[in-house]
């Protein structure tokens, strides 16, 4: 498929999408990055196009000539997006999802949109691969305001252990599924290679940055109040369902990154070292 392929990456400036664009561009074939607004500077080998996933018809120019599609979940009309992809002749879709989709619990707002997105790709008639990653290592970037203010890091859900994954590793799995045969109908669970508590991550980050960081567990009531300032109530409830009620277990280390890409996933230390500049800037 590499010779005449064109891959469209939605969410091309996001955690996974940006990494996937870089990987595909390095492969040497054409890659098209879907963005809301064209960037002032553009990477070699990357064609930037505009479109709105909430408006499927707006995607027609972006989908022209596309052979493979990396698709974010949770938009207003996922069946409509996939209808446009089918009409454009897209040959395969890699659908990003989440670990909770396996529960099928439609009372949880996050699970509900993941399940709906997966159902749409299953029913699209297109060859598909689904990715259900664990929590992203890049979530640690949320601590930047606290790190700029001092050496104390207060984190919610402090007792929850996760096998967090580097978005680069999710992108590497996506690239394999887009460029190679044999992944159709597969559901992959990219995870990191170790299950850590938030305190463990702060300890690792302290070592990488050479700082004496202090971890504090944020009480649930305080965490809910803080999250509610920026997050819709149904999504706050969903996170508390995952991490307080315990409906989502992201502590399981799975072999999918290694089995698909041929190499082990990055450790949290390796991710932190690669992103040291973001924490020191």
C-alpha cells in the first residue's frame, strides 16, 4: 500500500495525531494533516488541509484520493464521517477509542461516545482497526502550572495505578495498521510497560528534572470542584466513575505495542526525558 497511498490524519495537532504525522512523513510517503486552520509553517512531506469533523460534508476535499484514515472518536455524526470516507474510496480506517469501550456502559458519557464511534466504524463497510489505549503519559503536562509555581504537585485519583502509554507508541501502532496488511478487524490495547501510581510518576519526573518535587494526593471533593470549572458535569462524573468507583482498570500491562511494532513501549522515564524541554521551558 505504500507506493500509492495517501493517509489522512485527523486531530493532526493532538497528542497522537502529531506523532502519527511525523512517523508517516518519515516513512517517505504522502500524508495529509486535517486541521482547523492552516499553520504558518508546514513540515516537508505533509499536506495540511482544513475541515470540521462535526460537518462531514466539509471533509470531501480532505478525503479526495485518501487510501487510509486515522479517525478521532466522539464527533456529532460519526456515521456521516465514515459515509464520506467510503464514498471517497478510503481503503482502511484506524479508529482511536478508549479502554472503557469494552464495558459497553452507556451510562458513562465518555464510554458512550467511544462505543458509538466504534459501532459506526464497524457498520461502515470499511476495513477497520480499533485502538483502545490506556491513559496517556502526556497527561503529566497538566502539572506544568504547578511546576512553574513551585515544587509541590497535587494530583487527583492518587491511588489509581495506570500502565500509561506514550502517545508516540499509540501513533506507531496506528502507522503499522495504516501501512501494512493484516490488521483489519483487530482491536489493539496500546499500554506502557509498567503500571505506576501518580506518586511514582512525580518521583521519576523529579529525577529527570533534578528537582526535589513533593507529591500530594488531591482529595476527591477538591478534585471534583476543580475539574468542574472547565469540564462538563457528565464528563466529570465519567472520570469519577472510572477512577473512584473503579469501573476502568488501566493498570494491566499489555503486549500490543511490542507485538505490532516489534519494539517495547517507552517507559515513563524515557517519555519524561524526551519531553524535558516542555517542563523546563
